[in-house]
């Protein structure tokens, strides 16, 4: 039975409350396809029954499962390569000079999906900056989905996933074959701290970050949520830090403390100090 408008509105409200993800009218069809497996996993015949169960037990674990199921986990190694080129040619060399006294560099991937983005950063560090082997370098990789966080921590990918953006030379140098998959070597995995985080909820971090990747996720939030998230990010960034957004994302018409700055073939955003 197709979802009734009142059921669609109910589900969209739960998703927005739990994740900040605003489902537009032209995405309503995704509710059936994405939530049917959730219903089946808890022994319910369809999404209508899932809605009924949610109304009976609104405080259980199902709202989180539903919010996670509606998250789009599209990613690949070195996706939209220009930010990683800027990291290699401009940003990391500058940070190595500026942080020479403390030898600390902290990077945050705020919507890391299954981990290809943080591993692309780790590969850039290991491949081009041997001096950082003696530094305290940490990449925080966060995502709403517990499943994606586990995948990132494990660092294991199929051949198909490896073929999406990862050069063969880096594959054989930094990954080990494990059955049908490839797993990141320990020296790569130790750079990454994978945690579950809801960008609209509590942030379990007190670190100040030199670089933040928040790419291709703001498009799912409404304007007030975008402004709140970006304002919070500015507060946990170093004054000379760098923020990367997705190629189609902009800060135009947003009241946030960042200035746009071109770097090489891409642009980043720098926090405004007051």
C-alpha cells in the first residue's frame, strides 16, 4: 500500500528532527525504497507498518535507523581531485611551516560516509610528506551512520570501490589483499579516528582543526541548519584553518563567519576572526 500523505509527513518530520536532513517533495519516493529494508529487518511487512510502530513507540531505536537509512552514502577515492591537490601543493606545506613548534595537525572529515575521503587524505600524507611520520597527525572521520563508521574504521573495500579513483600504484603500496577485498595497511588506518556524529546534535570533540572537509552534505539541510552547523565549525577551527565544501555548495546568502579563498584549481573557506 502506498504511503499516505500524512505518513510521508510523519516520516519526514522524524528524519529532519534526528538528522537535519530535509526530504523534498521530489524525494518522497525514496521513503518507500530506503525504508522497506528497515521494516523487514525488524519483522514488519512494509513501511506502513513501520510508521504504525513508530507512532506506538516513538522513543525507541527506530527513529535513528530511519534517519540513517535516508542518508546518501555516495563517495569515492580522491573525489573531485582538486581539493586533494590543494592539500598536497599548498595547504600541508604551509601547515608544516606554521605548526613546526607543536608538530600537531588535526583534520576533520565531517561527512565521511564509508571512509574513502579520509583515506584519500591519509594517502596524500603518507605518500608525499614523510616528515609527518614523526608528527602527531590525526584525521577525525565522522558520519551519521554507525555502519559507515565501522566501515571507515575497518578500512576494507571491494575491488569496485578501489577502482573508483584510486591509482593502482597507491593500491598495491598502501593496501593488503584480504579475500575479495583490499584493506588499508595499519600505518594508514592509525591516522584515522572514526566516530559516529550527528552534525545537528552533540559534537564529541574538543579539538581545534587545521582543515575541515564538509563536502556534499550541506545540500541536505535547510538554511538555518546550514548556518548553525557552519558557525559551530568556525568555532572549532584554527584561525588560519581551511574549510572545503562540495563543488556545488556555496556560502552565498548564508550568514556565517567564513571568507572564500581560491587555492589552485579549487576554492576553500577561511574562518573570519573577530
